[in-house]
C-alpha cells in the first residue's frame, strides 16, 4: 500500500523531535525558548540537588549589584564597576551555540551605535585563546570578549544552565533584567526604555520614614 510506511515515518519524526527538545534548556517562559543547554562543567552541588523543583540556590556575592573583573582576549582588564553611568549588556555565549551567533551582530551594532549602552561577551566554554581569536576573525564584534572558566564562573552571576544568557546592568550597577535565550537589539532597547520610564516615578515617590 502507498501509505503503509506512514505510521513508521510519524514515529521516527516524533523521536527526532524529542531528541532535539532534550538538547535544549527546559522552559516555562517565552524568554527561554531556543536557549541551548551547555554541558555541565561540574556536578550539581548538594544545595542544588536539594532545591525544590522550579527553584535554585542564589549565587554567591552581591547579586543585585554584581561585581565582574576579568581579562579580555586582548589582555586588558575588564571591570564592570568602571562602567557605571552606562547600561552594560553582559552576554554569556559559546562558539557552538547557534542562537548565540545569531544575536552577535545585533549586539555588536548596539554597542557601536548607542553611546549609553555597552556590551561585554563572556564565552562560557573550554576553548584556547588562539582558537577564540581565529573564530572572531570570522565572526567579528566590536565589544570585548573574555573566556570564562567553566569550572570557576563569575561568582556574582548565575551559572548558565542555557545559552545565550544575558544580563542587562543599569547605570547604577544593579541588575535590570536577566534573559535566558536569544535577544535582539530591540529587546535591550525595550529594557532600557522601561527602566528609564520608571525612574521618574521612583525619584518622585515619597520616602519612607
């Protein structure tokens, strides 16, 4: 019969789809869609294993005003605190992450075209600096890139459970937004606009005594 193989094709297609989904970060929110789960660099800690479903332990450090000091590929020291007064996009990514590569041109354009917004890329993977430099020759960006030790990631930021993962840091150094999954320049602009719109309301609100 011409359609005798239809059930088998359906089963195979379903199996392939399940396999693809299992490689992605589980999500219950729209902003996690298309995030790719990195291979765990370390086994989960006891606190992570004991955490109830849907929760996770808070990372160490001042997570409301995170600190970030690291060395970029060009040998310079990047200190997040030195960029107070501007919006900073902290973007965790990897060379093998397709959604990460898709958003890089927009982030690069955002950094170049907006004086009040800067971007720093944190490559969350085991890769040699020479390999990364060669990769960036094919995928150039204008913002600084640093390789993050997957065994010792920045303490004030959550360990990425999916890539890309992006933090939007406000001019006062606070975390304005955390986004799991790919972002566009417009997404970042929207975060900035919403925060700027809310700022006058905060400034005119009566102080508690």
